[in-house]
């Protein structure tokens, strides 16, 4: 991923959060170091089990499985609560 200096995925999400109701909870998913700034500003961070080890250390939940399949599995379980 190539972004201008000082711009991260979190930059865009912070703008969106500013437009949402303050009670809105934000969940993000990620698997690499470029996702870490995003993890700092959301309510819940989820990674697939094949994520970079440093990223898994900083997530809230590691979902079983790989890539999008793991995230889909998490979301299906999350929405069925």
C-alpha cells in the first residue's frame, strides 16, 4: 500500500467517526502492520489467524481461519448474538 506521508487507513476512519453518532461502535479488520494505527482508534479490532504475528499481538480478537474467510466467520458469529 502506498499512501502519502502521515496518511493511514486510520486517517479516513477518523473523518468518518467524526460524522457518526457518538454511540456508534466501530469494528475493523486487518492483517498487517499498516493496520495498527487503525486498531488504536476503533472499539474492536479483528484479525485472521494468518495475520502478521505483531498485528495479532495487538488485536482484540483473532478469528480462526485465513484472510476473508476468517473475517466472514467472525461476522456471522457476531451478528447472530
